[in-house]
C-alpha cells in the first residue's frame, strides 16, 4: 500500500500525535473521502497504511487518499461531536450519512407567558385568550411549544383532541379580533367562544393551563382539578356548569382510554430501532411526549455498504472488538451514526430506548452538549418493551418496502452479477434456478426448484419433484436425481442443436414436475433448451460435488454451479459461496446486496420444498396427529397440550406464550410447535 502514497503523506502519518482527534482523507481532486474519530490519532490512522486491504472497499478508498487533515481535541467525546458535525456538513463519500430533514412540527400555544395572570387590564384580547396551532420553524420564547411530533398528521390529531376536551381556539388573531358571532366550531362544541365573550378570561386561562398539563403528561392532575371544580359548582347548585365539566371529564377519559400506548410513568422518550439488510438500512424513530405515543418516522441512510465494509475491515483484527457477530456490529454502527447526527443541535429527550446497545461515550457526549442527563436503555421491560417491538416491526416493514422497489431489486441483481462475474449487459433476462431437498427422517422426500428472473421470483415456473428409489435420508442421491431429471432433457436438446449426441444418463430425460401448481400459479417449463445463468445449490462441498458429477456426465458448464454453504453457527450473513469449477470460496459480506439476493432465493427454495414435503406426508399418513410429527413432543407433553387446549385445533390456535405456559413446554419448543402447526 505504501508505494501508492507520497512520502510526504506517509511522513505526516508517522508524525501524528497519540492524542484524541478527528482525521479527514481527500483524493487527488480534493474530494472528501472519509471522516473519522480516534482516541489515538497515530494508532488509528497508521492502521490504514500499515495493513493490506487489497480487494476490499477500504482498499479502494485508501488507494485514493492523496491528502490528509487532522484536528486534535481534548477528549474522545469532543472528537465524536466534531466528527459527526463534519459528516453532516461535508457529506463524505465513505461515511454513513443521514439526510438532515428533522424539521419536526410542534404544537404551539401562543402568548402563554403573558396570560391573564400577568397581562394588564389593557392587554389585547388575542393575548388574554391564547390560541393553539400547528407550527414548524424557529421557536419564539414568547410562546410555548410541545413536541416535536413525527408528522403534521400527529400534530393535527393532538389539536383535534384538545379541541374536544378543552375547547381552545385555533383561529388567527385577525379573525378572532373581528368576529361578531361565534363560528361553527363553537356550535359543534370544539371552541368555548372567547371571540364573543362567551367565556371569561379566568375560565379560559384555567382551560389553557389544563391543556398544558395534559400535554406534559400530567393527566391525573388534570382530572383531579376538573373533579374539584365540578364538585364546587354542584355545592353552589350551579348544575349546568357542573354538567359541562362532567362532560369535559368524560371526553378526557375517553381519550385516555383510546390511547392504549400511553403511560404516566414516562414523559419524554425516543424509541430507536434499526434494521440492516441487503446493503440498505432503516432506523425507525418513535416519539413519546408527555406520556403519549405520537407515532414514528423511518430514516434511510446512504453509504451504508461502503462504510460498514470499512468498519468491518478496520475492526477485524482489533482485540477491542466486543461483538463477534459482524451483522450486529453493523446495526450498532448505523444506530450510533443516526444518534450522533440526529441529536447534534437538536432537542434531546431524557430517555432513549434502543434496539441495540450504544456506546457510553456517545450518550455522555450528547448529554454534555444538551446540558441534560440522557439515559440509553437497551432490552427494556413492560410498556417500553411494547414500544420497542412496535418500532422494530415498523423498521422491518419500511425496509422491506424499500427493498421491494424496482430500483432496489435491479441493484441487487447487478450486485450479484458483478460479484460472480456474470454478464451484465441484459440483467432483465438473468435467470437463476435454485434447488433444495426436504424430508422428515427420510420420509416423503421432495426436491424443489425455484426460479429468479426479471429481478423477481417467478413462482409460475417453480417445480417440485418426488424423489424415489434412493436410501431414505440420502440427500446426495436426491440431489443427483433431481439435477438429472431437470437438466437431462436440456442437455440432450443442446447436443442435438450442436449436431452431437448426449451422453447416457439414467433418468436424464425425466423432467416431469410432481405438480403443475406452484403457489397457485400454473407451472410451465421454460420454452427452448435454455440453461439458467446460475444454478444455486443449498449446501456446501458435498452437494456441490454431486452437482459437478451430474454436469460432467451431461456435458454442461461447471461454472454455472454455485453452492450456498452456511457459515459458522449457521448465522445469517456468514454464508460462503462454493464453486464447482475449482474457484476458491467467496464471502460476499454480511450486509452485501448480492448475498441478500442469494439468501432470498435460497430461502424461497427451502420454503417451497418444506411445504411440498408436508403436503406429501399429509397425503401419505391418515388419521395421524400433527403433534406426533414435531420433534421434542412426546406422549406426555402431547397429552398435556391436548388436555389444556381441548384438541389439536385448540393447540394450533394457541399463541407461543400460551403454549409455553404448559408444564414441560419451553419457549423454544413452544415456538417450534407454533410454527409446525401453521
């Protein structure tokens, strides 16, 4: 790496101090490549130039470095703040970037610092009767602001709620000052009519104070105050006024009952959930203000693929790396980048509930900047757990929606073509076929073949094959049989076109699918003797070796065969690709878009094989209970389940929590039962 950099740059690296600071890399054209922070500038920056990064994205970045700038600071916390300020303002190529669009709306109550208690007798009516309104922009200290809210819709919902309960005005001051009769809002009991003196300044002021208490989450204090006022009117025989307050209390109680996600124990909380998949990421931010859940908002960072590869390469050899799971490290890094960029210079709640643990240095730096003590909670309980689960689900849905878009699908296809050296001139016609074997202890063995083409799964071309005449449980023999049946006829056709003869192969001409229905669509074999561009095998060296033998027997191209070998601990994201033509194994990266596409196709083949095997087994067996097929459920446990739920249907309808409440059923076994019966 040293030969591609100037002696001046290398001497600057060698002269760096062992102090905390921020470093910036530039290319020959002066474009900013990367901004990073370091506890020890000399050690961190030197690691880029002393290690070999050939063939990786960090290697591409380091090879482009022509100039470096550094800034020494007093502490790592200062380095963290400076780093993310520079990232937000300069937007370097290889950093994780979140778009700075956090101009959140607020609910504004005007003039509450000059209410009827402090304003003189000559004050303008607009000051004596504050209004509430939707607001977005720079705050004015003369008014009160509540929020922020995740969307304009959430603010308008809050305004409607306050209109129903406290009847505060929403009209502009010019309209308010020139009215001679009450508007429609007064007629439908959404306003108390201060414009025409239908409510006194004192009573209106009490409604404003109660509304502010409600927005701060002091709902019980509001109810107690309303009840005291109602009883006072009743004692004075002022039954109409008492009835009005009673109706107000009823409306407030209904609102509190409808807000199922509210709690009085938490005032201001932000819930942050992150999902990383297919080279893209989503951070879902949910907001709780005044004890009320106000909704959420998804954020999608750019440059995740490059930045996470850099992070993984830099920390791979570092003994300080705590999390062995690289995908977990990526989630944490994306979440920390969001927190650092999002809350710099912005309002910060007292509590952050996070889906992944974040560094203490980050929270302490933000606390020092905001002047308030901020707590980060990981693995929360009770209502916070419910909030986090909802945020995680919304992050998952938002990311799935993004990945489902046509552009993302094409990007994943192109990424796979580039990673495997496939032709990319016509990616719309890139065809991938994937095979998987499924059985239960050798019974009802079936093979599946699923097809990916035109950037999506083609379920009308799926095939299932009954595997017969093999030793039960012999997956290699099953794979050999399905490949011969699938490609034998194609090989014969290709030989005929070339004027040759196909080599003999047992069963090579039998490509008849088990059924012509694939997930509800009529399965039609592809027209013409076309081989796919890629044949995926769900398995490692053994399965790929069988596929190699079949293709050699049929005279087909071995470079088409790629095996998907599970990684250590069978963790998602650690899969390696095994090639039949002798190429070395390839790991695409835990957040690679190409690996995401491979995993999608592989999982679809597995799902299709499992469903076919279960259907075949159900047809073969008669009168047997599905509970008997579940590993770990013996006669005693089966009897307890049937007694508790009254039969197999009752067990199938039970939730995981209900199943785990049965004696002897662990949460893991309950989850297995739940999945098996659906």
